[in-house]
């Protein structure tokens, strides 16, 4: 399994390719049509100096888009924006916590869209988490100081390049 850094273009690119190469994801998410964005709140200790938003757009199980979004495009294009700290997203992606539980406990905040709509998608959340974890994710708190410096620099570089 390939190792990639969390919240990087490589993570989203590889996750999208793996999703599209495995028909089971389309089958598991066949009832899902939603455009969901996820805000990863700033955490300078993790090399995430300002909030970053990524999103997954799925139509009847087909992955239409898995990408980073600017604040404006996320608001305009998505049905939902869910926000949490990177530590919280790590727990979800490592399957230590469940999305539904953390959403109901207020650890994941709905910033845009309807709560009823998010709850209706909740039964499929495990399949989406599985799709985003087909690669071995390396989180910033698992990086050496040198790796973290490189990660922060890379984050600034690619974010500037794609305007997010």
C-alpha cells in the first residue's frame, strides 16, 4: 500500500483512481448522490497554517470529483460542508471514531447544508471513509521535524498553485 501525506493532491488523486478502479465502491454508494466538502481546520503544529477544504462529489455511486476547493467554490458547489480539526478527521480516517457518533456529539460541525441531509448520508459514511483510506496515510503528527518542515512548505506551494 502506497504511503502519502494527508491533505495533499497525491492523496486525493490516488484515492480517486483507486475508487474508480474498484466497482465495489460504486455499488456500495449506488444510493448516494451528494456533493460533500470537508473543512480541515488550521493546525500550525501539523503544518496546516490555514483551513483547507477538500470534497467528494458522488452521483449514484459514481465519483465525479475528489478535489480541493476554495472557500467560495465549496459554498457554491457543495450540498454540505463539514468541519473538524485535523486530529478529529484523523480519528475518523483511522476508524478509531465513527462519523455519525462524532457528528452527533458536535465534534464534526455542519457549516453548510441541512442536518437531516447529512444524517441521511450517514449510513454510507463508512464506505466513503474506506474509499479515502485505500492508501496508507501519513499524518503530520507522525512526521519527523524535517518531514514536517517539508510538508508545510509543500502545502503552501500546492495551495498557492491551485488557489485554495
